[in-house]
C-alpha cells in the first residue's frame, strides 16, 4: 500500500490483510441486512428494529474486536495503534455534543474523514464505530439506534480510507478531494440512518410512509420523498460544516496525524543484530 513521505519516512495507512478484509466484509454484510430487511418484509411484519437491534449490537462488538485482532495479525499493530485509536475516539466523542441538535452541525465528522484518510479503511471503520459508541455513552444516546449509528459511522470513516492514496493527490488537491468526500458522505450517512428511522416513525403521510409488503420500487420512492421532506436540511448542515472544517482545519490536522503515525512507526519490523565479538 502506498503512502506519503513526511520528514524522510514514508507514512503508510494501516495495511489490510486478508483476514481483516474478510472481517470487514462480514460485518458490512450483516449491516446491510440489518438496515435493509424491512424493505423486503411481508405485510404485517414489525420493522421497528426492537427485536433485531440487541442482536445486531451483540454481533457487532465481537466483530469489531475481530477486525482489530485481524489487523494486528496481518499488520503487526501494537499498543501504540490501540492507544491512538483510543485518543481519536475520545476526541471524536467529545466533539459530537458540541453541535448535537443544531441543524445537523456535527464537527466529529471531519475528524473521521481525516483519520480514515491517514490511518486507512480498516482502522477508520473501527474508529468510527468506537467513536459513535463512546459518544452515545457520553451523551446518554443509548438505544436501539446505536448499533446502526456505529455501522454507519464505521462505513463513513472507512470510505475516507479507500480514497486514492496521498502519493497521487497532495496539497490543495487532496484537501478538495477530502472536503468533497465529506460533503457527499455526510448525505450518505444521513440517508442510511433515514433507512433505519423511516421504517419505525408512525404518523407519516401516505406519500412518504413505509408500507410493509409493498413493492420495493414503491417504497423506495416514498423513502426518497421522506428524505427530502424530513432530513435534507439537517444533512446539508452536516455536509457544509464537514467540508468547511476539512478545508480550514484539515491541513494542520493532517500534518499532526501523519507526524503521530510516523513516530508511532506502525508495522515496524523488529530485527536483532548479531552479538559483537
């Protein structure tokens, strides 16, 4: 995996080996099923996620641990990487309450973009999920929606790690790419979370309500109308703030993250010199 040279040493994202990739594919597949099954449910089904949310959370935690263990096995991560994960998750959790409830202004999203960019998709997925879990505990936002938020934020940060490498885009071009990704992915996050909320909110107008058992195409049309009517402005505020913070604070934070990653020297190979006679 390519990286960027900073201070004479190449800064590489945390490498994804086959076991880590398999763990990410598994947890993502479970997430897709958890979000999407109500669309395929028959008439009379209860799509409120009250039954599946505890099971999803119970499956998600060991799978997250599995991703970390797989990255340790594949890439040789050590305590320094786990410590960085904890620090970034704590900072992200502290940032979230700053804008909660105010037109979608959530500053934690730009941190997830930059962290996923520097540290890679696997690290980004775990960081996004752990950050959302920590912020839920911090703000009292624990509920059946929490495992879905953890998955959506994990995908958000993972997407930043899958962008073209810094050896291809640098400087202003890289910042513009990250700001553009943050803008679009903020809408994607809101849309994915809408898929959870739309199926359980009662009292919606017939033009935007979810109807279990209706054809998938009809429900998707109602879903798009629901997104436009209920969350478009909220998602726009999140997207604009994420892009603005990425462009303004991004250069300094990218440099700090890359410096910390370089000093941590992940994937360093331990060698032993022969004793001198």
